[in-house]
């Protein structure tokens, strides 16, 4: 939050972002072997504390297993976005009064 003090009153501004935004703050270098894109994405999300109840994959079929997949000097968020782009996936959030869920899908229908 940022504050601007004046006349005994302080004005604060706050920005709310989904949990996913925190993934932009960690850069990594690693190799994933014999994993599907959903498995890789799930691992990265869970490393950031997103439990399986906070996201889901809505796919008609499971993408093929990748023999070798590299994350090299890119944020975890950018890595997930790149994998989605390569597989033709998108993601969006479904909101409820108490939470939001990250949904990965193949089309926007």
C-alpha cells in the first residue's frame, strides 16, 4: 500500500491481485522430464502454495508427455504462459463470493 500524509489524514491505495501474480516474482532454471504440460503447471502452482482446489484443467484430452522441457531464466508466471501458448491453452478465473479458481482450457467456449 502507498500512503500520502496530509492534515492528520492519510490516503491509502491498495491493489488486489490473484495469487497467480506472485509467480512473476520468482525466476527459475530447471528441467522437467517425462511430464505433461498440466503436470508441469500443477507442480509450479503448488510450489507457490496454490492447492489443487485453487485450479483445474478443463481439457478434452491430455497433451502428450514432453520428453524434455526447460525453464531458463524466466519467471514462473512467464514459464506457465509460454507452456500454455505452445499447447494452445488459455487460462481464466472463475469467481465466487469467497474465492477464485484458476481454470486452464483449450477454447473459450
